[in-house]
C-alpha cells in the first residue's frame, strides 16, 4: 500500500453512508484500539527525547566539567544553546513532516538526534560540547509533530487526554535516566576514567536502535494503516470531518496570522507554557545536581532522582484522567502549579540542606509532582481551543516560542556557587509556578465569560467540519474548553 501525506489523506472521502458505518462500529472499542497502537509508539520516542536532552544533568555529577575542562558558567551556556537549536529547527521539522509521513519522518528525526546524543560522549572540549548541544535541539520537531499527528486520528475533545498521556513519558524518562545513570556511571575506568561518556554513548545508541525499529511500529494516517479495516477507516474519517476543521481546504492567509497575533488568548497560552517551562527544565536538568548538593555521592544521587520522577508520572496520569472526566482544564493546571510551588517553598525554607537533606528531598517530590501534570495540560490547551488551521498553527508556534524563553532563562539560574540552597533558582521557579496559577486563572475567566456571551448570541455547534462557511474560533457558535 502506498503511503500518503497529510494533504492526500485530507482529500480522501468515501461513498459509504455515515449512519451505516457508525452502526457497525463500536466507537469506544475503536478508541482503545487506536490508543494501544499509537500512544506507546510515540510515547517511547518522546521518552528517549527527554532522556537524551536531560541526561547531561546526570553526566555533570559524574565528572563532565573537569574532563572537558569547562567552567560551571560555560556548562550553563551549553544548556542554553540547546534551546537556540530547538527554536531554529522546529519550523523546518514540521514542514518536513507535512511533506513526508510520520512513519518516515518521526523515526528519521529520532535517529538524527540519537547520533548527536551519542557523539556527546566523545566531546573533548568546550567547542564540541557547544556544537552537540546546539544540534541536539533538532528533537524539537517531535512534540509538535505528534500533536499534529494526533489531530489526524482523534476528535478535538479527545486530544487533550492523549497529549497528556504522551507527555507523561517525560517523567518516565527522568526515572529511567536516574536508574541508567547509576548503572552506567559505574563503568568508570573502562576506556575512560569517569563513566559520564558511557551515559551519552549507550543511551544515544539505544535511541538509534529503537528509532530504527520504529519504522515498523509507527503508523501513518488512518487511510494507510494496516491495523484498521475499511469500515474503521471510513468511520474515523467521518467523525474527524464532522468534528474538526482539519479536513477543510483552508488556504494560508496573513489575516489569520494577524488574528492569532491580536488574540490575547493566544498570548496567554504562550505565557502559560512560559511560566511552566522554566521550572520544568530547571528540574529536569539540575535535579541530580540539587540532590548531590544535599551531601550524597554521585551514584546515590542518581538513584535518588528516580522516586520523584516516578511520583510525577503518577500525578501526570491521574490529573489527565480527572481533567478529562470532569471537563476542567484551568483548575487542574493551577492546582498542580500550586502543588509544585509548595515543593520550592520547602526547599527554600531549609536553611541547612546538607544536615537536613530529608526535608529538601520531600520538597523535590512536591515540585516534580506538580510541574509535570501542569505542563501536560498547558501544552494541550491550544490544540483543543484554537480553530482555523492557520491560526492554530500560529498559536502553537507562539506557545512553544514564548515558552522556551522561560527555559532559556532557567538554564542560567543554578550556578555551582549557589549550592546547596540554590536560592536564586528555587525562588524563580517558585515565582513562575505562582505566576502560572494567576495566568491560567485569568485565561479561565476570559474563556468562561466569552462562552457566556456567545450563548446569548448563538447555539453551540460541535460538528464544525460540516459548516461550509466556518470562520474559526471567532465564530459565535464555537465554545472554548477551560
């Protein structure tokens, strides 16, 4: 069977009656089938993505800085360069996905960053460290690519839950990273005096091997997927055509770009991620350092990173399920952010972390348990609320770009001279989490009030794909999720 790009898929149609097909298909069973086939496949790739971007924190406490003769500040600059590459590579990666297929591009992209991650294990100096961190940013195409991929399979109100489950792989990566770093770090003395090089090399090789296998287990779009029968393909196309504007033949217009730039909600989605990206990346990049500064040896610190991430995985999945069942977004984001802020308040309140490490360690659990579920929900919000293909693309790009500015700032906060209390880093993370609760509360009020205003004007329409003159989320018949 020939592979099709998204443009070809969108144009396909079937002569089968909608009612006849729907009567023969169990929708819940079909959704479970899709989840089983799609979520584990892309989740594994995202786990590897987060593992390869954050294992530099594990390598740092195994002797990275002294072996390649760089200072703590130069190390932080290398972390910042990753996000420069991340922003520059994001748009080209998404263009390539649209012009190829998920089965080709997602594994290929994973192989590319896997090779770069492996090469980090043989860097000898500052220049090599800078270059590899910059090109590792190529993995930026994975997350937005998968969000777009889900839009070709799931209806609008089904995506948030799936995106949250997909993002939960990031917390699993932290847990696995700690376990792997503990074992691999003990390889010091094999070829090299310290084991940090093996962390990059072995985990990078693992990424390449899994990516090579992914050509077999990543599926394209419904019309070309072999695990679906003809009726299931027709049913998926029918439900997406009715629910979403994805099958509309919308041409690019600068008017839609301006509309997104003038929409305060789009800026608030971006600010929502901005206020989460700083605590997210400071935690994932510096957690091994934070724990090691409590007085633990490197090997012990690697293992102690595992339980907080395991807890974060549980909270991310739990919050995603509750948010989906109750139909609430902002409340769970704000509550998770406040939960995480309690962790940083505990960390800051411990005046002597070295003599009372248990108190700070409890704070780490609160921080991780709040940051990951809040980020998952924030990242999925524009995908379900912004209608109009061009506007949604711009809104997603705005969110990632504005958000990554927070990550760039975060890479400069945890300086070696600030340990073990790291007052500057912890204080900024605390402030950002509280700011996030404020931002999402404002956005919730705006969306709720707008829905109430529209209810007085026009009845809600859920099958926007069937409306020929659909104007996007500015149409009074559209309702926002908050």
